[in-house]
């Protein structure tokens, strides 16, 4: 009888331990699932489709100010302009804002270290990844348009090839202007003899 009692106590301890283990595993899983479902639902229903712009080497986040003003004036629209600068330590400073209900804001991401060179372009792509993750977490958009000027197009390309892996976000269109995809900036002069 005493042996039966000890066996029941031992089984009860195992059952209690297993139950506590399941609870400890289940609570964080429930919280994580609830948070992710909320984020995905917000992203799925988001009407925002920003135009995210990256300037070329030696340019700052102010590079596209005139372009945005011209677009807003010419088409009678008033899209927001958010300018972000990613610093070499990964911190971000910003100016401007995105107004509520602005479905097509302009977002410019520049870099404190905006020097030229392939090694630096790879660093800028990593810094852009920091900014992009912050943007998608805050604004929860499910699609965007990409614009890159000069080496900004190379930053976009490197980012999309090496960092972008979010299947819940679609790149609608990508436009690059003056991007040296062959990493040549020399102007070829053809001599024509008469």
C-alpha cells in the first residue's frame, strides 16, 4: 500500500512538472502568435504604398526635396516627405513626417557616410536594412516603390539581393537613374575621324 502511494506521488510530480513545462512553453508562444497575427493583419489591410528613395554618393537625405516639391505642385498633390539619415553606428535621425491617410508618401533614406566605392555601398545597404525594418514596423505597409539615383540604385540592388526577405511585402516598381551597374563611371568618348 505504501509502495502504491509512493508511485502515485511520483507520477503526480511528473504530471505536475510536465504541466508546468507546457504552460511555460505555451504562454510565450501565444503572445508571439497574437502579436504576429496583429502585425500581419495590419500590413495586409494597409493602403499605404510609399515611394522609398535612396540618393547617390555625396548626397544627403535632402537630395530629392526639389523633385518632391515639383511632383506635388505639378500634379496638385500633397504627399508627405519623411527624410531619414542612417548614421554609421546604426542610429537614425529623421525630419518631416507622414501625414495620416497619406497613401503615397515619399521617404528618403540617406547615409551619414555617403562616400563612393563598392565596399561603402555594401555598408550602406546594411544601414538601409536598419531603416527599412524600422519603416515597415512603424508604418506596416505591404508594398512600396523603390527609387535610386546613381549609387542609390546600387544600394537598392544590393539590399534586395542580400537583405530583403519579407514575403509579406511586395516591391511594385523599381526605378534607378544614372546607376553605374557596371561600376564604371567613365564617359566613353568615341573619336570620329572625317
